[in-house]
C-alpha cells in the first residue's frame, strides 16, 4: 500500500475531491484526519472510511479561522500520534466572483481567506508536526487559471490560486532541507455537480469549453486525487516545489 503507516490530514473532506481522497488515501493504508465546515458531510465521509475498514477522525473546521485549524491539527495528532501528509484541498469558487473592476470587496476577502489564508494557517500549524515526524509531504490545490488568462474573469479565485503556487515554492525551499516536500496540483475544469448541471442547460458553453481541452473531456475527481496520492507517497521522494498541471492539455492549447 502506497501510504502504509502514514497519517494524512485532508481539508474540504466532506464532499467532492476531498471526500474521494479520504477513501483513496485510506485504502492505500493511511489513517486520515478529515476537516470540513459541514458537520454532517464530514461525519458521513469519516463513516464511509470506517465502513470500508479504514481509520478516520473528523474535526469540524473552517480553515480560515486559526483557532479551528489549531484544534484540527491537535485533535488529529491526539488521535493518531503523528502527521505525515497535509492535503490542502479546501477551497471556494463563488458565483459572484468576477473582474477586479466589479467584484465586491467582501467576495474578494472571503475567497482569499479560504483559498490562501486557509493554506497558510494549515501549514503554520501542521509543519511543526511534520517536522516532529521526521518529514512529510504537503500537497496544495491550485488551479490552471493561475497559469493563464481568461476572457471570463474570476479574479479573486485566480489571484488566490496564484498565491498558492507562490507559497508552495517558498515552502519547498524553506523546508525541503528538513525533509518536507511541498508541491501543488493545478487542475483543469473538473466534473462537479454544479458545473455539469449548468453545462447541461448550456450546450454551446459546454462545447466551447470542451473544444479547448485536447483530451476531449472534463477532468474527473479521480484524475486529481490520483496525482495527490502520488505526491503524498514516497514514490514522489524527489518531487519538491513542483506545480503538477492536470488539465487534459487545456493550458497548452493556443487555438
């Protein structure tokens, strides 16, 4: 098993890619600490892991609140004795995001608080535990939009994910000598219930997006989780400071 003996903390684990990561990481031998703002969703995710024979503890937490993050890390270490992997998956993508000339200040601040400050806080409190364990892996979720411009702007989200990439590289240099690897994943458009329900009623918009993806399909949650699994595992022992673009080729497509 690729994560045998490891303890992994996964944020945003109540749904989507975080929930899938909880199942996959557990199946690969990890004991998992699950965080989410939704008590019901987080408990359900932990129950799924337990029913499959794994070990999971759920801690309700808003990653934008330092006290929540302190409690999250403390309870995870109390439950399993150590921490080896931090998977910063939690993030938001509000519908009222847009161009800097019209996005509301409160929308900007909330996106930055969850998507960027949340990673800062989780790293701030998890890194000391990774050091105590002798090293480990940090996996941050960025986005392909941090690498290219877009004619339909989502500037708060884009800026937050650009910050994630910059922070990832800084942490890789700081803590690489102490055996902590820090890498980022930049996903392309991923099939989510929200995206798919919207595109089902907008065939022209769906075609426009698919025409940009050489792979001919949207990404699936497992495409991203499988990359996270690799980065969390010892197979990626010499991967540090990387931005792993998993986008079906969309950022390589000029026309």
